[in-house]
């Protein structure tokens, strides 16, 4: 390894009255470079030198450390209105100094960004909302086309992926579904008991819990749980694949990402959500039973018989159909946000959050629509 020569400088008085700065040694950032104060003091002590020149016949290796020093000398000469002659510098140094001083920063050119008017912000938000709805409809169309290819046997995806996703959406989701559904049943029973107990109608808590859970709450709570658990996982997985350019690789090889990534997840959630809803209904009714037996002094058999009388198959089918719709919406929301993910790591987190919000909003809107349809059909 060749040792580095210590950087140094000295000043001399030229024959024409100029101020000569002689640079010697290796001017690199790793070395201890001379201070600008040396040049400043010499210029102040000089008797009116009107020109500064450089001597570099003793100069060794150099890097940006030399450029920084020379820029400081140029600035000092400009402040003291002293001419600077750069002809004595190496050609490479002169080119870098020319680039560094070619476009000086102009003062007062930065724009003061003022907040947009309220109506403009509302208009932009409305445009973004409309564009997002169009993108969602387009994604639903692509998913429908992919399902059509499945029906005709032309969809390309691995059957093994279906079983892996099925396991993630079924058995591994049972603990959280059990806990939430049981607590929701307990809450409904307590709320009903407060209103019915003064009239001695505690037995109708079974009607309230049974109908509310089977018809609406079981499907809604299961959908929200799956949106936060499975839908977010879908968005994170597909978003990470997009960041790693795996989706681009699928397109390059002629494989449709809709068939390979979206279709299996949509099928699995559409099939598993009704089953999870049935399980959530049972756990919710069990929560109401616990309140009825231990809090309202009702018999377990009495509560069971009252539940059978109040809950009809129509209510059960409405809940199952709702769960099927929620499953499709959650899968579409998670996969769509994953496919729309940006190319950075932070974009994956944004896509995950957006998928959960989109899925929950879709569930609430779908619940309202299903309720209106059932009211119109009188079921």
C-alpha cells in the first residue's frame, strides 16, 4: 500500500504582485487538510493583492476534499473582490469547479405553497373517489373474466395454493372467530336483558340473540375479522410480490396474475365464509345462553327451545348469503389493493391498511343493501 503524503499549502508573492497559493501533497478527505484560515490571514496581511493564482506542480492525488477547499477560496475572493486565476489548476479540477459554480442558487426562487381552497380539495377528493370506484369495477370485471376461464378449464393456477389458502382461512381463523362471536352474543344478551327484565320478559333474550346473530351479526363480525386478518394478508402478500417484480415475471411468462393470485383466494373465501358464519352463529347463541342461564335464571333447555322457535331457516339463509357476499368482497379488496401497491416497502403497509378499510366499508354497504332488499321482499 502506497503511503499518502500529507496535504500542505504555502503562499508566495508573485513578481507581478499577485498572490500565489502553492498546493502540495495528497488532498484527500482521509488526510488532515490545511485550514482556509491560513489563506484568509495571508490575504488580509497582503498589501492590496488584486489577483490570486495557483501552483500545483507539487500536488499529488486529490478528491472532493480539494474541490471543497477551492470552492471556499473562490467564495472568499468573491467577497473581497479579488480576481482569481484558475489556469494553474489541473484540468479535471477546473471541470469540476465549473460544474459546481455553473448554476448558483438563486435567492427568493422557492415557491410559497399556499393551501388549496376548500372547494378545490372537495373536488379533488370527489375525483379520487370516482376514480377508485371505476378501478374497483374494472377489477371486478377482470375477476369475473378469470372466473369464466375457470369454468371453461382455461384458468392457470396451482391447486396446491388453494389448500394452503384454505388452511389459512379456516382452521387458523377459528380461535379469533370463536372469541369475538362469543363476546358479541354476550353483549347482545346483556343489552336485551336490561330492556326486557323490567317487564318479566327475560325469555325473549333468546329471540333477540338468535335472530340478530343468525341474520346479521354473525356474518358481519366474521367478515370484519376476516378483513383484518386474511384480507390484509392477501394485500401484503401480493404487494410484496409486486415490489419484488414477481407479478411482472408472471406477465412475462404469459401467466395471468388474476388467475394465479386472485382467483384461488376469491374461491377459498367465498366457500369458507358461510361455514365460518355458521360457526360464529353457534358461538354467538352460546354466549347468549350463558347470560340467560347464569344471569337471568333461565333453564338451558328453555333457552334452547325458545331459540328454535324464533330462528327460522330464512334467517339462516340470509346470513349465509351475506357471508358469501362478504367473502367475495374481502378477497377482492385485499387482492385489488395488493395489485395496486407501489414499488416501495412503505407502499406495502399502505396497501395493507387500505385493504382493511376498503373491505370493512364494502361490508357495511353490502349489509345495508341486503337489508333493504330483504325489507322489499318482506323476508
